[in-house]
C-alpha cells in the first residue's frame, strides 16, 4: 500500500541536492511539507495531515544523513593536474575514422606533456587535444562531418584511489561540489583511477579551488 511517507521519500530522492540539504538540516520541514502536501494528496486521493508529512521528512532526514556519511570517502592523498589551452572537436563516425584516428597518435608528443583523448560514441567521435594541433587535426578529418568545435578549454584530472571505485556515489560526490558552485562541466573522461573534467578555461581556477576544498574536508 502506498503511504504518505513513501511518497515523501520518492519525491525527495528524485532531487539529489534537496536530499543532501535535508540530510544536513538545511531545510525548513514545515515549508517543505507545505510544498509537498498538494502533490502527495493528489497521488493518494485523500487529505493528508501536515504533521504527518513533517514527521516523514524528519525520519527521512535521519535516514539520508546515515546514507551520505556511508557514501563519503576522502581524497586527501589525491593529486590534481591541470592542462590548459585545449580544444575539442566532435565528428560524425564514418568508415574512414579508424585510419584517421591512428594518425592522431603520431601527431602528439606525450613526452613533452601533450594532451590527447579520443572518445568513441555510438555515432560520434570526440577528440580533445592541445590548441596548437587544431589545424593538423582538422586536416586529418577534413573529409568528415564536424558536429561541433569548442575552444578555450582546460582539463582538471583527479587521481582517485582504486578502492574508491567500489563506493556508490563516487562521481556524484565530486561533481556535486562543482555543481554547487555553478561550474559547468563540458566533458567527463575517466579511467580506472583517473577522473578528468574538461572545463572552460575561465572556470578552471575556481574549479581547482572548489575541488581542493572538497577533497580536504574531513566530515
């Protein structure tokens, strides 16, 4: 049987930021109950007491507090690396893509710290590299359909402890810190123990400060 408490939990869990704010005691229960009451009554088809919704919110807040504590892990020992002056180009896939991609690896010089990522989607290919290679890469793919090119990008890479990859919510914990600061993420690239954010250059410094603060926080 669907209850008011169930509908309260279902509604809150659809809104991750609201759920976390509730877990930290940042939400006025009475005001939130006022907001949820019409929705819950519409689902149940009968009137629900305001006090019952508030009680459900209090119990849910306790449950969420334990959940967020359980899912938290610390990244104090992690390194962050920034690469600037990057660009991104997305190309529609075609039969000519594989040989063209091989040319990219002959183009960049990893020993000099060059940056290159190649991401294959179902229908698109996205390449991110140093701006100095823009003309070379455009020449390699001159006969392909370019979907979009984005310039003035930077990468911010976090070295993640391998054991952290088994903890639910790993990406959320990190991306949430950027979202709270209204920092846009252009792309996310990951390997087993590295998480790379592609950002607009003018937001990189703020993103670095935000993530450093989040990584050093000791709840």
